[in-house]
């Protein structure tokens, strides 16, 4: 059950934090990127500012992938003072930083999202439809699980999130 749950979670993250629509899946949040090349303090502050100016920041946090996190924790806030970095690995400017390999790269850059995540809504319709297929590949000793489920996601307010890319 845990493996099934993790597989569904990983697929949802990859779809929501992806770049484009595929089949019946909706376009990912990184399908349009507002800020490109965010690899300095000013770019990160602009992301936070945009959500604050829309009066949409009630909490909030960042999400990126492992490559984006590595770049942020090794980039100094100020080139003249190499002792402070853009991220501690857990936070960026006191906002939580989460890492998910579901976050797509945008071209050659790591995707990043800053959002009021309480405005992010994930919906599921109906139950999981699980078919155990022990016939079509029985000769190879393989049992397939075919899982259908219906999901959607979105924001209560579009202003609650800002997308960016981080040069690697």
C-alpha cells in the first residue's frame, strides 16, 4: 500500500510541478515561468514581493528540485561577502524550502515556485480503480497493476504563486 501511495504522490507532484500538459493531465505550474535566471538575492525578493503585493501571502514557501537547492545553498547572497548563502537548505529568507524531484527543469535551469500553499488545492474524484492483471504477461511470471484515478489541482487565487527558473 505504501508503494502504491508513493507512486501516486510522485505522479501528482511531477504533473503539478511539470512544464506542459500530457494526455489528459493538465499543464504543470512551470508551464509559464515569470522570472528566469533567478540566482541572486534580488530575484528571490521579487518573487516574494509579487505574492505580498497581491495580498496573497498567508504563510508561504519555496519548492524546487535537488539541483535548484544545491545552487541556492552554494550561491552567496552578496559576492563581496561569501559567508551568507541564498538558502540554508531548509529556508530561503525565513520561508520554508521543500525539495521534490517532481519539480521540472525549465530548459537547462531548475524550476522553482514560491507560493501561499494553503491556496493550492488538490482534488480527487471517486476511488482508485485497481485492476490486477495476472494473465497477459503470465508466461514471464509478471503481474501488472493497472491503476486509474481522477485528479485535478489549482489555486484558489492565481496571485498566490510565482514561478521562476534557477540557472545551474
